[in-house]
C-alpha cells in the first residue's frame, strides 16, 4: 500500500509538474522559423567551436563550423532524430564514434546515424574547418544558442547541480542531444523529475541574452 501511495504521488508530481513547465510557466520564444540570419555567429568558448550561419529554410539551419585549436568539443552524445555527415577541410580531427577513437583526415567522410554515440574534437595547434555546410533542425539550432551561452556563462556547470536543472529544459524544447552512457529513457525520466523544480528555481529554456552575435 505504501508503494502505491509513493507511485501515485510520483505520477501526480510528474503530471502537475509538466503542466506547470509546458503551460503555466512556459517560456515565450521568438519566431524560431525565421530566427537565424545569414552571418549569425554561435561561439562556444567551452567547446571551442565557432558556427557561422549561412541560411535557414524549410525547417533546417545551415552553417559552417570551425574547431579552434585544442577544442574540447561536446561530451560524447547521441541525437535521436537526425543524422550528421562529418568531414574536414584541413588538419587532423579526432572522432569518437560508437566507442572507438580515430583520426579523421581531409577527404574522409563519416556518417553519424541517429542514435549513435559520437564526439568530435581538435587535439592540434591549428583551427580545423569542417567541410562545406552542415545542417541542423531549427529547434535544435535555436536551443544550441541557449546551451552555448549558458555553458560560457557557467563554465563549471557540468560539475554542479546546474546541469541537472538546465539541460532537461533545453531537451524538452527541441535540444535533441543526450549524453552517451546512461540510457536515454532514464535521462528523459530524470528530466521529467527535475524540470518542474528547475523552472520554479528560475531556470528557463530561453534567455534573450544568449542571442547569437549579429552583424549590424
């Protein structure tokens, strides 16, 4: 009987909490469908990545990417709803893919299928340019601007409770990225638990101050 009460209370907390997060205290966003402008710069000192937007159309955002010298890149992660095709123009990038680490040279291409764990980074002394344009779903790209801003403002956030509070709010609003290791359903469940508390503590899924660097 006690277990039933605990289970009922947990379910009630999740349901009421998600109503709070998604409706009562839902963040107001700009028009994501026309948010990005050609030349917008998404810069992450934390990851060492600089993304320059080239265009936005048909639900996708396109851009170029430079990995700065000794760029740590993102944690090893996976996307559930889109693939990534990765190639570089110069230098030697390091790729972690499905548990293995390898050097990636110009002329080589790697297709990272949705659901596959991966990580790109730069161990060299020179900037590395990713070949051509890459593309992201626009909601993902929008939330990436928020994540980059948040990580640079709080560079120690991975070692603090902030990561448990902030990341679920981004994920529930289009940031399709989950760290490798813990099962994704577990990460989503933890998000359901932490996101209502995070919202009540003042965390948001959209901060206007993290708008990309813009020309003019």
